[in-house]
C-alpha cells in the first residue's frame, strides 16, 4: 500500500509540473517557433506541427527523468 501512495503522489507532482509548463508555455522564448517546425497558412486554412520543438522537449524530459531515477536509486 505504501508503494501505491508514493506512486499517486508522484503522478500528482507530474501533473502539477505539466500544468505549470502549459500555463507558461507562451512566455518561453523560441519554444514552438524553432527552425524545422512546420507552419502552413493558406487562406483560412492554418496547419502547425512543431516537429523540432517536440524533439527538443522529448530530449529534455528524457534527460531529466534519467537524472531523477539515477539520483533516486542511490
């Protein structure tokens, strides 16, 4: 039961961090406007796919989680 409690707290912390990141996403410079992001605008059609931004966020989160698990195991 103790493991389940720790897991639920961890999920809660992750949700809080994600919520804060979403709320300040517009204030982070260049994020979402990196070279390589796909942006098509024709008439009233607008398509945006942040390819490079997604890769950068994924690499950053992978590094953070790797560091987090490495320090937890000590």
